[in-house]
């Protein structure tokens, strides 16, 4: 299983309009693109992938959303489709445990730190100045990426209290969804021996 965690510092925690994902929804567009980059192949889904979104925007943060590639339905490869499933999840009365909102999409109350404890895996934190991804091999990886704001000092400290590595996919600062595509490509090449 490959896990991706993306932190949305402004991503709203109540239902939002699908017509203003970058603005009123708090850069929800970034998270939606990450969901698509992590899960979609051409005409298929990556069933060995789970995507976790940490929503830290108003009015009732923090909330966690999970897309499970093995189970997800009603998701098509456009931002609005992912956004609509996130919006449906936010319409649920959230608990401290995961509840399913639509097939393969789950929501719970919880912090980034709660999520790391739950997953209990070594963290691979994606950052521009990290070690070269091409020197690494991955076994059941848990990748953590930031949104347009990167990660806060507190979030970095949370990572540092866990077993972790800091990796870079290249010399330039990229969008988080593009990093996910590059990570998949690196792993695909290793898995297919090319
Ligand atoms: C748009 S970037 C964030 C830029 C933000 N201004 C900052 O200072 O962190 C979004 C995320 O993509 C990841 N990222 C971007 N470029 C990367 C690279 N070359 N290697 C590894 N991760 C990268 C990081 O996780 C980053 O938080």
C-alpha cells in the first residue's frame, strides 16, 4: 500500500461551493489535483494507493479525509469530481473515527499528528532540499507533502518526532500533484524493472 498525505492549511472544513475551489474553499483545488494525481491511471485507478487530506481551514478544523483507491467510486479525473466527493464527506456528522461518506471516501475528526500515529509508518517527507529520490527504494511508503504554503514549523517538528526521511524529486520547487506523479513514475519504473 502506498499512502500519500497532503496538508491543506486553508482547506475549509464545511461544505463549500464547487464554483470557487481556489478561493472560498481555501485552495481545495490543490488537494483535488493531488487526489487525481495519486489515484488515476489512463482508464484505471491505482488500487494500491490511499490518499489522506488534512483539512486545516475554517470553520471547524482539523478534519481528515481518506480516498481509498481499492474502493473509491463516482470519482472521475477532474478537480470538480474529487471536490464533490470531499464536499459530500464534509456534509457528514464527523466523529473521532472514520465514517464512509461515499464508496471509498472516509472522514474523521483529527490532526496531522493523529493520522501519523494511526498509520504508524516511517514518514517520507517531500521537500525541495531533501535527498535524491532516485537513491531510495520504497516499501509500503507514506509520503507527506505540503500545499502552496509548504509545511509549518510545527508540522515539521511533528515529522521529526517520528522515524522519517526527507526526499526531493528534483532541483526545482514543483506543485504537490506534480511531485506525486514523479514519485509514482519512480516507483513504477522500479516495479517494472526499467
Ligand atoms: C508548491 S510546493 C510548496 C512551496 C512552498 N512555497 C514552500 O515554501 O514550501 C508544494 C509541496 O510540494 C513538495 N515539493 C515541491 N517541490 C518539490 C521537490 N523538488 N522535491 C520534493 N518535494 C517537493 C513539497 O512537499 C511542498 O510542500
